[in-house]
C-alpha cells in the first residue's frame, strides 16, 4: 500500500465560542424583548426569563460526529461544548457558518436530512424524550416525541432515507440489550410512526440504499450475521367494497394508534381523523377485506410489532351524515408460521375472503406464499397450503375470481389460482414490464394494472397508459390517474384502453387518495398534506346515467342539484325513455319545486352534443316521434301541460310551462280561473301562484299582459299583488271604464302599442271613431290591416285606400298607388299616376271606367 498525503484546507477550533459564524444574525433595531409585542401571551411574556442550567459534562458523550448535507455544500459537526452537546455548521471550504443555540439535553447522534431542511438530534427533557429538529442556522425548529423514555431505551443513531421521506431511529433496549428501529414520516406538519422493528439482538450495521429506484430500501446486518433487506413504499390503506355499504374508510398508521376516517360520510384532513383506535403495540401493517359475503366491507386487520394480528369491525351512527361510532375487536391471533424471528419476515398480507388470508415470506431469495384459514370465533390460524418460488415477491394482487398475481422484483408477474383451498402457480410469467411495480390491482377478467412509482409508468396489462403518472385509483368502470397537474380517466374493458375519455386540471402535485364507490366523491391529497374533494363530471354523469336507467329519478335529480349539472341532461340522456316515462318521473320526484327547476332550465339544445359532448361522444341518442331539438321546450312543456292540466297541486309547473312557451296570457288565465273557483275568503292558492309568476316575470310586463286581456278584475288582482303604486294605474283604469267595450279595448291596445290589434277593435266601433283609426293607420303604415278590417264599410274602406294611395305615390310606387286610387274610386288620381309612368293602356281603361268622352281620351 502507498502512503496518502492530505493537505489541510481549513482548521477551526470547536471550543472557540466567541465566533458564531460568517452568517451571524444581525439585530435590526427591534428594541429590547421587554418592549416588544408578545401577541396572545400578553405582557407577562416579557417578564419570562429563560434559565439555562449547564449539565454535568462528564455524564455526556465526548464523541464528535459529522453529518454532510446531501449536496455537499455544508456539513454539521456535533461535539461536547462548554454548556453541553451542541453543533456547528461549516461550508465545504471549512469556514464556520452557524453555531447552534443553547439547548439542554442534546445527545450524541446527529443526522442531516438529505434535502437539507433539518438537522435531527435526540434531546432529553424531564418529561419526554424527543428528536429535536434544527434548521441550518442552528435554531431549534420543531420536535418528534418518542414513545418511550430514555430510562428504557436509548437512541443510538439517526438516519434519513435517500429521498428524505423517512427518519429512522435506531435504539437499544436496556431491558434485553437488543436493538429496535423506528421509522417516521411527516405529513401536514405531523410526524407519524409508521414502522417499529424489534430485534432479538443488536444491530451491527445498517445502510440506506443509495440507488434512486431503491430510495426506501434499508440493509441491516445483525450481530449474529443475519443480513436483511427491507423495502418500504407509501401506500394508502382503504376499504375495497364496490357498493354503498362500503364507507370508504382510510386507515393511517401512527405508532400504536390507527387513525380512521370514513370518507363517504366525512372529509377530515390529517393529522385529524374521524376515529382514533388505540392498540397495545405499534402497528406495522393494515389491510381491508377484499371480498365478503357476510357484510364485512368495513372490516380490517392490523399486524403489530409482536406479529399479533387483530381483526376489527367498524360500526356507524344512524345520522344523515354517518360517522364511525365504534370499532370492535372481532378476533386476535398470533402468527407462528416459522421459527425465523426477524421483524417483518412475514409481509404482503392480503385478506382475500371472509376466512382466507394470503401472505408471503422471503428467505435466501426464495419466497414462500401461504394460504391460511382463520376462524375468528376460535382465534385459530390454520395454514391450508404453502408454495415456494424462486425470486423475491414484492407485491400480491387479487380479484374476486380467486386469482392472485405475484409480482417479482424484476417486473415479472405470475398467476396463482386458488382451487379447493390449494395454491396453483403457473410456471410462465403472464406479464413482464421489466420494471419494479410498486402498486398493482387485479381486476375482473385477469386484467392487471401496474404502477412503477419511480419511473411514473402506468400499465394496463401490457399496454402503457402513461409515463408521467403520479398516482392512480381503480373504480368498477374507470381507471383514474394523476399527472403533475391533471386528473385523467380511461374506461376499463373498452376496445381503446389507452384513450383518455375525460381530464381536468388539479392543483400541482395532488395525488389520488380514493374515489368513493357508487359516488363521484374523489379525494385528493395536496403536496402539503391537506385534502381536497372534487366531483369529476365523468363520475357524476355515470352515476346519474345508472340512476336514470333504473328509473331512480329522485336520486338522479338530487345529484343534478347538488353538483349543478345542467338539468337538460335529464331529458337529453335518453329523450325517448324519459319522455315516455314523464308521468312516472313526476310521481317519483313528487316535488313541484324540482319540476319547476327542470322546466325553467329547458333549452332548445342537446347538451350531450354541446356541453357534455366529450362524455357522450360514443352514444347514439334515440328520440321520440315528432321530436325536434329546436322545438324541445314546446314539446316538453306541451307534454307536461297535458299530464298536469287538471291538477291544481301542480299549478306552478303549469305556469312555468306557459312562461317558457312565452304564453303569459295563458298563465294568467290559469291563475284567474283558479281564483274565481276558490272560496270567498280563501285565495291562498291563486295568490301564491301569482306571486310565483311575479318571480318569473317583471311586474310591469305582467301588468301589461293582464291589461291586454281586457279583464279589469285580473288587472287589479295583478296590480295589487305587485309593488306598483295605485296612483300609477287607477286613474287610467277609471278613464277606460267610461268607454264602450270595443273603444276601451282600442285604447288599451294603443297603450300597449299593439296597433294591429287596436285596428281590429276600433273597426267594431261607430264611424265617428274612424278619424282616430286613420291616424293610427297613417302613423304605423297599417293600411293592409285597416283594409281587411273595414272591407264591409265602403266609405271607410275608400278613405283608407285613398290614404294608402297617397302614401304609395309619395314613396314613388306609382303602379301600386294607381291601383289604390282605383279602389277608392278616385279615377282622376289613378289616371294621373298611370300617366306618369306612361302606362297608356291603363290610362285608357281607367278613362273608360270614369265614363270619359272620346275627346277626353284623345287628349290624354
């Protein structure tokens, strides 16, 4: 061997306490602590004095420890200083940057999180044992409280996983001088203890895997030479039922506590939960029942650090919003399958049926797969069958067809059938994705969904669905998955399995937690840990489609309302079926307000081809006879009117129909007839109906419509129920009462500017009103209408024709003017108009009608 020579780049004394470092804090004249604002603590906080007692240094470790940040820019040095354990932070050139603040009770181990955020150091308090987390600048940030005291267990070392997601704490139990490992993760500022490994001997050495694809893999060597490799991954433990009995429970491990939330009923963000279940020992694994014939959808099991399996069943409150009421222990038994006593030796538990559970163990690159039957009432665990295979199984997935897929670390998957309580494994690999798949789901028909998290690759069988997936979830009909900022859906069991049928934006970095079965509620977890619930239109419309197919109109309508889906879809989803079922629909919802909502929202548009075209693009609609989209409003309203016309209970929907058809006169007539049929002192029905119509229509417009019906009783009824001032309408109505019927109608029509109709009414009056008529005719060019109304009154007719002729001549239409003059028997003007356009034949014809002499004709 050759000698190695090292050059000293920098040299610093750890015992120099006069220098804080290059990044020493600067005071910016905030004043003394006594004069500063202390918030809710009040002025008494200014009087508090922090007393620091220097511990007995001889009782503390004198060892020095160094921990580098993963990017190599900084390193921390832990040592015994003048006031106890402390640390200093240096940059890579060896220049002191920061010195830790004074903290009592710090211990020897020190580990810098690879991402650089925190430096972890054990800290002992009189009442608790913690892992203190310091920032780079030496200030204490927060802490992790350990579940034991320093009198029973001592922290020997700390270590972070390569991806910084796991903080591992190695301890030595003083009672039996053996090692334990505790694994913590953080979410929403809460530290969860996820795993507890209790060994029977001391750990000789351990090391986190440095490969990115194995960032959560840990290598452990014990004193007796046993070498174990553990590989963890983040997964979500949730119930697996596919009907409404499944409460969509999510179980979260936190040391000896299991945090339960039923997302069908409530949404509670972590670290809070709907129910906290406390156990005797730390929990290492939770699994839910995959298939049940005994209504055990909300049943789960938990395996603790002592290899004891407990089975629990949740019960719920009977309130409209269901909460977890109790969690009962159904059974408890201990796994004693093998003599090998290594923590987590048994893994990949899968509760496939009410009485059957499958799990694996791996030793010397050989995996044993166990099929066990347990009778919970007898608390017995019976191994029914066991098979062995070469290679390490990293995942098990199963479906309801007694099929299990074993996934190996190289990416291959082998099929295992359960027949007559026997495990039968096929020799050939079914799929081989050549990548390690962290999560898998086996669905109906032996279709396999596999997800490689590190590579973000999502497969459906051999088809690559996405290369940028971050999470996924499988429902009965759809595969949902997230990318960086999108939620996407594909339809299972379709011919084009890779086609994205729906997508929507989500907050960047969100991941799927679960989708509630038979519901559109989709729960996402944001990067910081909070939860967000959305209702993707695809899921909502799929559920609504099922409701409509099963004629559950009330449930469908309620979902339309809650999720603000366009109510036209109620009809457009299947127009033929819905319109033929209209009476059943009305009876089923039995709610006039809901019916009003539907009628009010009607549009002459097929929303399956516009608003929701992306979801309905593969569906061919069926329409009833004589149904046209451009006339949908009238078609539907006419059918509703036909069904409800004799039922006063549905007067508001009838009013809505007439309003949508722009037939307000018919709506008012309906209300007026109801009022006239009511008892003398009981007009609640008609008044309520009018109030509803006034909600739909502006009061001034409705007043004018009532006035145009020429019924003063109706006019007063509308006016008195509105906000109109009597001074606005009573003088006018009193004036109208003085006139005869036809002239009154004429005046009303003129007021409403219904001039065509006013001509009809004044034509029925005496000839002394004709001058008024002629004024209206001339003002609004209603000559044709007036000629039709006065065709039986020769005198008036001729005057109208003469005025019409004058109008036409003024506008240069001499041919038409000549004809009008002829009808008015004013032959002189008729001849003049024809002469001006050189129509000599017409001039001669008109002259003969005038009885002109031959000389006069020659002169013309």
